[in-house]
C-alpha cells in the first residue's frame, strides 16, 4: 500500500508528559540498548524495520569524479508511523552519518548491527507522518568481501542492490515489502552523465557540474533502485504505444552495442502479447563497463555487463533470452514485488519461464527439452538449496547465495508442471491476472496458489504444495517418463547458466 505523504507539525508534549517520558526514557534506555530490528524475513532476519511505512525517498548524491571516493549524500525519507516509536531504525551499514533530523529537529543516532538507530527529540505517534533527513557519505569501496550496492565501472558507477545491499548505499527500509516512490538527484562534474530509474525531471548546470533529477511514477523496492554515473551516452527510441525507451551505454562502445539495443521494443511487444501492458513509464538497458557476473532487473533500467554483448562466445539466442529475462522481471519481481525473500521463486521462476519461452519461439529451442533437463537435476537442486518455495538461507558472508538453480530453472519447472496440469489457456489467464491484480503491489506464494486455484476453477493447493515445498520433485503431469538423473547434465549448457550468471 502506498500512502501519499502529508506532513504536519507534530504536537509538542506538555511539560508533565515530558517529565513522565523523561523518566520512562531513562528506564527504557537503561533496559534496552539500541538493537538491530527486522521485519521477520525468514532468510534475512535483520532486513527492513517494523513500525513505519515509507512513502517516498528523495536521494541526492554528489559524485566527485572518482569512483573510489565516497559520494556526499542526503537521504530524505517520508514515512508513516504504524506504531508508536521512541526510536526509528533504518537499515544502513556502509558510509558515515554526519547528521539526522526528524521533522526538522536534530535527532540522536547510533549504529547497531546493520541498522542506523535514530532517537527523535519527540516520540513519534502511530499514524503520524515523519520526515527523516540523513546527511551521510555513500562509499563505493567495499572491504571484507562485502559486495553490492555500488558497482564500480570503467568510467563511473552503477548500482546492484539485490538482495540486501541498498542499505550499503543509502539509509532505507531495505525490504521489498515496503515499496515507495523515489526521486533521485545526482550531481557530477561536467563530462559525466547520470541516469536513474524513472523519467527525467530536470537538469541544472552550474559551476562545472550538472545535477540530473529522476523520478519514478510507480512505487519501487529499494533493491531495484538504479543510478548510473559515467562517460555515457543515452540513446532514445520508442517502444509499443509510444513507450519511451532509453538505453545507457559507454559512449566509446555505442556503435557496437546498437544492434542489440534495437531489439528491445520488439521484446517488449512480445512480452505484452504474453501478459499484457508493460507496467512502467519507461524501459531501457544499462550496459555497464564492468565485470559483474550477473544482470539485474533494476526497475525501468535493467543492468547488464557490456561483455555479454561484445564477447562472441555468447550465442546470439542466449544473449537475447537474457535480455528478455530482465525485461520479464519488470512485471514479475518489480511491478509485483515478493512479500518475503522466500517468495523469490515467483521472480526468478517467471523470468526464467519467459526467457526459455522466448528462446523456444524465436530460436527454435524447445521449452520441453530445457524442462526435461531441469527435471533430471531438480531433486539435487532441492537437496542443495531447498525446494523452490522454501529456499535455504544464504551461507554466511554470501547473502546473494539464495540465487540458486532451485529458484531459476527449478521454479520454471513448477510453472511448467502447473501448465501441464491446468492447460495453456488457464495458465495464460493466470499469468495475466497475476500481474494485473497485483500491479504496483507486493504478493507472496499463498496469493499465487489461491489465484491459480481460482483461475483453474479447482483447488490446486495440494498440487502446488508438493511442487513448491517437497524435498523430492513430484511426477511431471503428462510426462511420466521424466526421471531424476544422476549425475547432472553436461555443465556449460547455456540454459543452465541462468541460475549462475544472472540474477
Ligand atoms: Zn532474474
């Protein structure tokens, strides 16, 4: 749910209330030191924070021209308190905090775990709006094996926050269940170009630097924010129904990349034919001059590493299907955001599904072949990473470790089984109903199971329970001959790389 920010002055406490709360504050302070909180995500217990709902972020970054120097930043958060709050926890774990204001008054702050714990001068009451302003640095250099957030490119920076790295870049409620509108402002020295998700909302040039402002028209999860700063060119074209498409490419590679970029409008039209209207105000691809090892569906501006498009080792059909994978995420994962990280299969299973379907329809690579191969290894994926609906927690130190094959081809296999069970027509209706019914919202596995049953006109909870949660892969409807294989199919098959090379 999205609340429109409406700020009002908070009432000051009376002297008596102040006195009373001063006493209780001392007791509370003595009894409960600031602690990291979370929204109870099974896989990331400390992500997100209870007690408020963010409506809007306004992020301002000042880039020095060096991608190894911290950026100066101001993060302004408009949020609505859903509980009485003596303290406000934000997720923020990398960078220095200079100051914090709550509704214009200076507030005390301290770190606890990966949280920034703020004690406002006045307690925030349930139902109040609050505006939190944090002045801080945003450091693109990580040590100790921590990855994510800023990605340093050959000519600047890009962003890759999934799953839990947005709070390495800016203070936030870093969980996909709390989506918000974003305004992103970047000031960079002349010669650089900055682009962020959403549409441009102003360019100001002054004193050898330029400030670009971008604004989203749809709510976005923190993990899906994108900011590109570099010696880049922005190429504009038009997608279906006049959709503005803009791609961001390193200027020196522009010509080599153009044959790939011009495929996007047709890919959007292909996806629209499958599931309905593209859900956002713009789309495009950001080709970063960096070795990331993944592509990422950042909202309205998907991130890819340039090498995917310029290294002839990647087959053409494979590159195109990965482009469609990230495009499909704009519906599945971005417009409809997972309620918890255990619902990740809804993102990756669907993106893998359309990736594979596109390869079938445009490159003659049968979906059934890929699904049969997946069936052969599915039991071992479940053993290694848990069943698709209940992935194992990431190994410590590797928080992106939930992106395993069980939620890619392993979850596409669940969708294939469902289509086998209910037929193509009901399956297509389900997909369309899912993205239209939950547009701009969050939804979880139980919502999907319920909608599947409604759409098919019969109870599918037992069927999907087994496919999503059992340790062993159930028999495939219509393919009793499909068997679990030992050992795995040959490594290096591009189809299987979906789980490893792409997020
Ligand atoms: Zn993906």
